[in-house]
C-alpha cells in the first residue's frame, strides 16, 4: 500500500480487516457455513444450552440476526430449539449430535483460516497484534 492513505493506521487496519473478512467468508463457504452460523456453532460448542438472547451475546451478534441464523442451523439439523420450561417466552438452543460434529469439524478449518490471514507473522508477532487489537477493540 502506498500513497497518503498508507500512513493512516485506520486505513491500514480497515484494509487488513477487509482482506481478513474476504478470506474468512470464502473459506467458511467452502466448508458449508456462513460467518454467523460458525459464530453460533462455536458459542454453543463452548457450553450446553443457551437462550437465543444469550447466544446473541456469546456469538457477538445482533439479536435480530440470531433468529434466522438459528432457523437455518435447525433446518440443517445442527441445532435444536425448545421452550424454556421456567420462562414462557424464552427459547433455548443447543447443538444436536450432528451440530457437535460440525463444530468439531470446523475447528481445523478456522485454524487454517487464521494461518492464511496471519501467515506472514511469527507467533510472537501474532500475539502482540492480538493484544493490541484487543486493547482498541
């Protein structure tokens, strides 16, 4: 990157984020999921069962995006939804056995994506970058 924009950290960060997002979308599509679907599967794989509101928080998604994403995952047999018996309006979401297998299968794909995006950096550089991004994110 050259020119006046190359000296602006916000521009460089934005360009890197765009490249990262393009790779992420392409590679996740190759394994059959969207970014939102992956985020929901990963969040559910970390626990047993979440309300849809809890899933939105855990997956860093807008609650309005969770409903169609969960519906798509349910249609694929990857998650199950059931009413919370202690709360009449709350819907609980959990992975099915097939969903657990899918989440397990996605872990190496996501690791490979990290390597593709950050492959030019050493492990030490990746750690420093992650720490810096976490501070400003």
